[in-house]
C-alpha cells in the first residue's frame, strides 16, 4: 500500500523520538506542531559543522536534507510504540526557541500536523531497530503500511488544520546576580567535565551533586547552614523557616537526581515525601539535577511556578531565584 502526493511523489515514513521516559518532550512537539532533533547548539545544519560526529551527520543530515513536505512521521515513545502520527508541513527550520527543551538543545525543526493517538499504539515488536536513533527512516514494511493506512483514513480535519503557534524565543538573562556568580561559574566549569566520562570517570552521584551544586546554590540565596538539612526524613534537601527542624517549619523540599537524569519525572517522588511531612506548613517543591531547577507549589495542586537552567540562563530564571531566595 502507498500514498501518492499531488506532486506524484510517494511519501517516505520516518520515526522521530518524543524523548526518553525520564526526560520526555513529546508534549512540546504536539503543543507547537513540530518535530525536533538535536543537538542543535553547533548551529543550523551544515554538513561540515557536524563533521565531528558521523552519527549526528547521519540523522541530523537526513532530517534536514531528505525529509519532504507530505512525508509521514511516527512519534516514537518506545522501541515498539508510538504516541502520534504526523504529516510534515514545512521545509527544514532552525529555531532557537527550542534551545532548552527539558534540558535538550533541539533547534533542528520541521513543522508537523500531528494526530495524537488516544493511547500509545504498539507494534508488538521493536520495529524501529534494537537501538533507534533520534530520527530515522522506517524500514519495516508492515509499519510503513500502517502509516499509509492511517493517513488515508478518517478523520481528516487534522491533515489540513492550521498549525499551532511557535513559542517566542526567550532572551538570555541580562546579568547573573552577584551572589550567584560563583555558583553559576562552578556549574559552567564542572557540568561539561562531568558529562565527559573519559575525563571525569564514573557518573557523579546525587549526593555529589547536592554537595557541589545544590547546597552552594541555596546558600547563595541566603539560606544559612543551620536551616539546610541534607537527607532529612528521606528528603534529599529541606529548607526551614527557623529552628527547630520540624515538618511545620519546612518551607522547601528539594528532590535531586543525577545529572541529565530528567528532573521532570522527580515530582511524583517528591509528592510522596511531602505527604509524609505532618503537620505540614506552607511548602514549595524543587526538583533538580544540580544544573536545572524546576519549582512547584505545594499540595494539592503542585502548580509549576518557575524554571532555571544554570548552564543556559534565561530571563525567566529570575522568577525562580526570587521564589527560592530566603525571605
């Protein structure tokens, strides 16, 4: 089975990752009508610019050069599952607005009209390969046939619907607050080194990140040592309004993960710890990998309040600094 475009071309079928389970970005792709791949920090696609890594030349090059408008995209959520089917609706784009998507630099972009599946669809076997790249051509014929059947079937409204708005590119932070300059400099120095296993060695533990990054960060935001507890009642870090250190005096709960492990998934764990603090006063929750910090309100809503990436500071980071600074 095949689909013929008005141009007479048979569309290709591709898979694009929606991100790993611990640091997904599928919702960003769906919300803004895009397919994204990275790394994008080296700049817009030029083969010589990405010559330092042949694997990047492969999948970024195909994404930029070989994909055509009208091609079909499957948003991969696992080795054998997809979360959405889409139709490519633009030429290659380089969009700086996606330079920090849950910590990923994903500036290589295509506009896509997505259809979100009611629930993930499973092909029952790893049809994208044993270790699929972030983007690749789908070779399994049964999967290609599925994609063609899908786009030929109703409903049809999504195939021509207006594309959603792209996000506005957020400006960089004008200046790092003086009290945070040393902390930010340390993060900028150490994070690239920690990511280099050949130079650093074993991946730093959560405890090491707490010692090197998290405690110095909150200390710089005016929290004195006596009001900072580490590994207190199963909490990685707790900040208190005053002594004694009791649940009712706890104001900030910090759940730490390994570097690049994906802080977004840590909120559920932090919620369980918060529920164990009784009697509980007014509390905020922060999830972090030492470099990225997401801040939420307390129960029951746990509303998202602020975000800061110390490696890639944007103006909105000022909100997190303000909320986390000791009153």
